[in-house]
C-alpha cells in the first residue's frame, strides 16, 4: 500500500479554491504540490507557500506527466471549454494518475475522459461537476468502476 505523502498533485487553475486544496494536500498530507496559473507572478506569497512550485501554462506538459493527481479548478470561460481532453491532458498523464474536476463541467471533454478511463490510459477520476447537470442517468460515467462521482458538493 502506498501512502498519500509519497504522491504529487497538480492544481490547474491555481486561485482561491486551488490554494485551499493545495494547503490541505501540502500541509495536511505532506504531498508534493504544483500550482499552474496563467500568470504565476500574480500569486501571493501565502498561496505560493502551499506549493512546491507555482508555474505558468508553459510548464503544463511537464507537470501533467509527473503528477499522481491532476485537479481541475478552471473557471468556465471561452478559453477553458474542453480544456481537459485527450490531446492536452489524458494522453500525457501517468497510467496510475487520477483526474479530479471540482471547477466547471464544461472544461472537460467528457468523451475523451471516458475513453481514457475505459482504456486504462489513466487510473481513475473523481468528478464533482459535469457538462450537463445533473448528470444524466444514461451517462457512461455512472457505470465505470474507476470513477467516483459527487453531486456538485465538493469542498
């Protein structure tokens, strides 16, 4: 069995919510934590203290390849629609890595995520938000054994 303190977390969209996640992961569990922020220079010293490194989008590929947990906390804006997809994220993750989305549902290309989960390209997913809420009963995410769904209540 592995302990979480030996794991790493990448928080994509490192703002207030991302910093709250980082604080728990770093200070509570002793994890290695990266924050990815469009403009890393706009990060306060306090928020920076919750991470081992706060980087810009130019470091995205490097971090996604290394992290054990990828946490999406992106807002819903035109630049972030389907941001997490096969090309940008799922094909680059470790086979054991877990994708988590607590930001906005439209930031994830759900068909790509389902394919990555079914084909064992990634280890699993924890999803609190979806493109269409509530998640429709026929959505395949309900039946995948490597998925944990929460009803838009993660904190």
